[in-house]
C-alpha cells in the first residue's frame, strides 16, 4: 500500500536523480566538446589556417550533441 510519505520520498529521490543526471550530462558533453574544439582551433592555427567562429561553434555543438545523446542512451539502458 502506498502511503503519502512513500510517494513523496520517491518523488524527492527521482528529482535528485534527475539533477545528478543533468549535471552528469553537462560534464560529459561540454568538457570533451570544449577540448576538441580548442584542439582543432590550435591545430588549424599551427598549420596556418584560421577557422571561422561559426565553424568552431558548429563543431563544438555537434560534439556536445553526440556526447549528450550517447550519455542519454547509456543512462536509459542502465535504468531498465
């Protein structure tokens, strides 16, 4: 039988888990995206080609989206 206290406790736990998952997704997606964007910009500058800001932003967004999608797939499989 579900009591109100159990339901409230389960909802509080779920909201804490969601906050940790959002923080984890930000860490897993933003840090690699920033690293690889800076690496590409540095390598391109070293060989004499200055990449545009729009190209670097697009690259960073693509990397972040890929990492976030991968993280989401792994987390959703783990919760089943």
